């Protein structure tokens, strides 16, 4: 009876294991991301003494003076942050995927020591910072794409955002600044400056991989000829258009607003179409990271969402 009670408590805490293909695919993507991150550490960052930010960067500094295992320090250093994440973020998905990402990255970072020369691929600091940041960012982006986190500053950033309203960007900048400061004090400030390059490049690469390179454009058009412009957009560009009611603040006259989503290649075509119909129209072009629905990526069904 006691054992069955413990089993029930475990199920309530962690839930039944989800063995669906969508869930397993995410874990495989996180594993791939951990492999790529570990390769970046051993091929470029660790040999060149370039900090990668967060817990892994601090582990590099400590490893330089003590020889302690980087992977083990990353694992141990994430334990208190994981406990905080469990307390303030909660959820079985957060716990399992974060543990999986941290464990695989830590393990692979130490295992690759046996297969990769300690000198890495190059002794050029510029190449190491650029390629190290790029490869590390690709790995980080894959972890995000698998709906996981890499622990460390990711957990801290989410907690500060939810509890204190501090933006995640500011949280990342603060944690990375501390890591760069530690690297500068431990080695020299030239290496610390290269470390900033690593962090910047990895951030761009992670964003491109996690969100995709197909950045879209949104257009809002204020015009007195909404029907004519809508017809041209739907006929020529074959894009849907939504007409929103609007009122001019100065004239208090009705000014319909057209809203549509297009690709970057279609921006100039849209400008020309609007100019031909209503040269006095007012247009704003914005950026969208993703569009779901007709004409773009299909929305997931309720069944697919529940499986994740």
C-alpha cells in the first residue's frame, strides 16, 4: 500500500510519460542541439579561452584554474537554478526537457574531450569567436526549437520576467556581462571582448534557428479606397486582406485600415500596387516572425497540440 501510494504521488507530480512521436521528436532535437553545443565548446571556445555566457562560461573560467570537469560544473551549477525554476515556473514539461538538455550537454561536453584535440580546430581568435558563436548558437536554437531550455540564464531570465517584470533580454545581458567580466579578470580583456562577439553571434544564430529564416512582413494601409486596393492585392499578390475600421483623430472621418501579411520579396510589389491605386495612402511596413493559417504554415490541429 505504501509503495502504491508513492507511485501515485510520482504520477501526480510528473504525469504519465508521453511517448508520442511529436514529443519524442522534440527530445531528439534537443539531443542534437546539445551535441552541436558541445562541439562548439570543444572545437572553438574552450581551446581559445572564449567564454560562451551563463553557467557554461563560468565553468570554463573555473576549469582553467582548477582543472575541474566543465560538464560536471555545468550540471552542478544548474541544480539551484533548476530548483528555482521548478518553484516559480513549474510544470512537468519544463522539468523533463530542461533536465534532458542540461544532462546531455554536460555529458557530451566531457565525453568529447576523449575524441577532440585540446588545441581545437584553429588558434585564430577571430575564427574561433565567429565559428564558435555560430555553432554554439545553432545548437542553442535547436534546443529552443525542441521546446526546451539550456538551463542557466534561460531559467533565470524566465523567472525574473515572470516575477519581477524584467525583460529576458536584460536578464541575459546581466548574466552574460558577469561571465565576460569573470573571463576578463581571469585571462585578459582582449579575450573578454572576443567573448562578447561569441555571445552576440550565438544570439543571432539561435534566433534564426529557433524562429526560422523566413521572416515575414506585415502591412497596414490607411486609404480612402480600401476595396480597390484589396482587390489588387488579392488578385496580383494572391494574399488575403483584412479591412479594419478606423477614424482619423484630426478629421474624425472614417479611414478604413487594410492589414495583410506578405513575404519580403513582395514588399516592393505591394508598394507599387498601393501607389497606383491611391498615391495619398499611408502605409506602415512591420516585421512578423511567423504566420500561421491559409497561405502560410498550417495551424496545428487540436489533437496535435494535445500530443505535445
